[in-house]
């Protein structure tokens, strides 16, 4: 991937820019990108992997600390069997080809989503990616794979219910903070910014709890066309928004500051 950590954001963002600590991305539009060019859907997914590589580089360059990408939803199993097979093949190749480079550049990988029922080799690759990079201190790349926000919330509530039944907790202990502690993203700050490509304007079951106060940016480009300019555009839209979090006075979410050298 030839990631170059520590480089400044470049002229698009100006000499000094505040960037969100956590960015979530709904990577949408691979199939439509391919269809518009008369190409098979697999080519759209391949180009989508290239866009992911560019985005990881960009996130490191500008100082994003957490990047969550929606790679495969729990509803995507309804797609044709051949497309699912192609997507699993791309996942295998991405981990095998890119894991070493991500590790060298200090990226920590975390996978969220249901693993029961996945092919054994896929589970092994996901575990390998997490174990190898567990102690890295750079960008945390969170891959939402076989993931659904409602499913995650139900599983968290089931864990809490079992603790209440075992009298470890009581119903009076149930708070938003307790729920957050039982989500798969426990210990990770909520996303400040969620970007969706392809022009669609919906969350599609992505980080429903965590994104309650995220700023949303919808871009009218398909995911394979997402590049540094598109990422910078989304960051600039985020930078000019006033965030009140339900109050009257504007507040600032946890941000990192990137200054051009």
C-alpha cells in the first residue's frame, strides 16, 4: 500500500485543519459503478478495494485515529451466491496482500460483526489480522463484516439481560453508558463523521447506536471513485458544522489537529 504516515493534509485542507477522531464510511456503489461502465460487478468490487487502500492512506495522512468501514452487512447474504463468493475472495486477498503492510505502518485492525457461520478460513484470517496488529498504536481500522447495527444492539442487550438474571446487575443499572460498554465498539469513541458514497441518504443499519450524534456527509459518487479529494471534501464539510449534541451552545467533539509543515 506504500502508506506514508506523518505527511500533512496538503493544500486542499489548508495549512491547519481539525479532523474528526473517528470517521465511519458506508462504502456504497461498487455494482452501479461497474454497471455504468458495462463491466461485471466483480470489477466494481475490485476497484472498491483500491478505494479502501487510498482511504486508509488518507486517514493516516490527516491524523484520523479511528476509521470504521462497512465492508459486508448481515443483509448482504441475500445477494447472488456468485457475488458473495467473489466478495469473500476479495476479502481473503486483501488480508493476505495488505496485512503485512498495514502492520508495518502501525495500523491496528479490529473486526466487528457476527462470526458464527462464517467459513473457517475466513474466521482464521480475521483472527490473524487482529492478533498480528493488536499492539499497534497508529490508526485503528475497524472492519464491519457480517455486521448489522440492530443485531449488535440486540446482542448487547442479551448480554446485559443475562447479567441481570444472574444478579450481577439490576435493571436500575441499565444506562446508555452500560449499553455502550456491551457493544462491539466498547472502548472506541463514537464516530464524529459518517460518510456515505453513491448519493444514497440512509444509514443502512450501520453503527445505529454509535452514530446518534455523528455528522453525516452524503457524496454523489460511487465508492470506486472515492479518492483523496472526496475525502478532503467530506472533512471540510465536517469542519464547518456546529455540533450541539442536543444543547443550545455549540460543542466540539474530540478532534485531532493536523498542521502542515
